[in-house]
């Protein structure tokens, strides 16, 4: 059976996974049902976690000229202060998700990944040693694994027989890109707003186009693939905002609904799920994309190690163990935000009290990290001690003169020591085929004398002790296998 990994879906999550597999040196093909890349997208903003994960792979360098950083975040449209965090983290970034897809696709191709459009998977045959999929055109692909990154209505999830329990909130959302002239009254409504009927927002796409969004609670949802008209957008927006859309037509229209569903498991044999195929919830704060992108970053290096025959026992099982609770948490926290938005008259007192609490730095930090995907911490299958960095990503820090994200661009593990001649670098060097070692001057921004990072940037081992390496070999074996392997 082929050692290839088949990825279903060329959205941001599928393409991020393709990049991770390419960095690992694995053979991968992406099969996308659409006949071409997205030219437009519903998403226009990425949160802090997505910025940091893309920066970790050098992709943000290509994206920054095409977008705008802004230090804002919200919980149920109660505005937070990311600039008040004690640690240094990225801020949200405004950029169309279609631009992110284009950059990820280019990087994946540079790494040797094959991306096929007009390749809709319609059949799956799974055996003990691999999978075979068939596309609508009749073409077959063999692989060691299949990963469904094919969205809420995932064909892969259905073919694998993985349940997707949850519910659908009575809600109808529409958005459109509306051409405007200078001085159009819509400019007075820039930003996000809420009222008893639902949510509406207006934001810039370019100097002559505004993105108009309207979402109404308590109304029957319409399937996303049902055609939407400009008249439908205009009527919904006017009901919510009281303002008239004066333009004659929209350049682009789309629907969005409000299901909350979570896959029963993220793996069934040689089929795995990531992104919206695994979890879907109300689109607030960019949590859907950040949860999906980190699914891909968590899974990619583990899957690459597995197909290349260098994964320690149980490595791939840690994908479900680590990410399934994160998906459940995202569903929970977005449900909590919806509960604070409707019915607005009933929850208004609670919103006022929460606004008072957010003035406290600790409360603000809790919510900023929650909605920004910065509060995730993994538990490990070994005694790693009690260092507060364990299971977390590092803040945005510079090691010596090098930003930490630059040291992670290769997709390899990283052993980092802030002292010389302790013997720990020599121990880590036994894993030099998979782990880079760096010695650097100590920094007050990292409360550790030495630490080990996995390829996804998560701290796997850390110590404040000036010497000694208790537990380091266990951590190295857990994530990278036996020493001396390439």
C-alpha cells in the first residue's frame, strides 16, 4: 500500500495540513471537490492563534503586505483588550481567508504536495494497511491514511461512519459584498452590532466595496447551498439595522448558519478528521479557523512520522486525545457567547456585569486567550513535572537575536537551552535527526533554563534547574522515538 497521505479539502485547514506533511517529507495529495481555488471567502479576519501558527511556518511574511493588524478581540461582542496581556502574543489580522488559501497552496506545492481540483471523493475502501478513494470522475487514489478536511458536510466523515451529534440553532445568516460610493450612509454603520433580532455588521473589503452581514435569531435556517438574492440580504439587513441598502446589486452573496456539532471521534482506523469536518459552531471570534488550523499543525508532524516509519508507539493516537477536548471546548465557549447575544433584552444585565468584570486584567486575559485560541494546554502521557509552560506554546519571544518562530519553520523538534556545558545539549543531540539544538542567552521572557519543543511548537519538557535533565529522555522518546534515528 502507498505511503501517501490523502487530504480531502483544499480550504485553509486542508492546505495547512498539506504544508505540515510536506515539511515532514511525507508524500501527500490534496483532493478538492471545487473546480478551482476560492476567489472569495466568508472569513475576513484571523485571530491571534492563527497568526502565530502561520508565522511559525513563515506564511505570515507573505500575508502581511495584504492585510492589517488590529489589537482587538471580543467575547459575545463585549470588547476586550489584547494589549493588556502580560505575555507578548500576536494580534488579530484582517485578511480574506481566500488569500491565506492561496499562500498555503503555493507553499504546499513548493514542498512537493500535489493539489487536485475537481476531484470530489465519492467512495472509500478502508483496509488494515491503507485506504483507497474514488472520485466522481472515476479516478482512484491509494494512500496510507485519509484525512477529512472537507467541511461541515464532510463526505469523508460520512463514508467513515463517524457520528456528528449536535443541534442547529434557529438562525439565518446572509452576507454580501456591496459596491458603494464615497459618502454612502453605510459607512456610518462600520463595525459589529447586535439587537433583539440578531446581529449585523459592516466592514471594508476595498475602497469601493463593503462587506454587509445580517444574522437573525429565531428564524428557520436555510441550507447553505440554497441560492441567496440581494433582495434577501437587503430585507434582512434593513430589519436588523433600520438602514437601507442603496446599492443596486451585490458582487458576491453567501449564507451562513449556526449549527453546533462535534464528531464522536477524530479517528476511525486509517481515516482522520480535522477542521469543520470534526467540529462546527457559531462563527464568533475566529475560533472555528484557529481550532481547525491547530488541528492540522498538531496532526501533520505526527502523521508524517507515522507514514515515514519513524513514529514512536501511540504517537498518532495522541491527535484525538489532545484535539478532541479542544473541539469540545470551542463548541462550549461559542455556545456561551450565543447565550449572551439572544434574547438581548433578557441577557443585557449579564452583559453589563461582564463588561465590569472585563475591566480587571485577569478577567480580560482569560477571555482574550479563550477567544484567541491561546489558552490551550495539553496533558502528556508521562510525568513531565509541573512547569507552567508544559503543554503550551511559547509567547512571541526572541531567542538571542532570532524570533522563536524562525527556529520552528523547519517543522522539526527544538531543544533550547539558556546555558552552556550542562550536558543536556549532548543528550538531546542523540536525536539530531529529528530535533534541532540551540543554545542562547537567558531571557526574562522565558521562565526556564532549558526546554524541548515539539514540531507544533508545544513545550514537551521544561526545567528551571541550572543543570540536570530529569525526564528529558522520556519526553524525547515519547515524541521522537529512539535516539540515533534519522
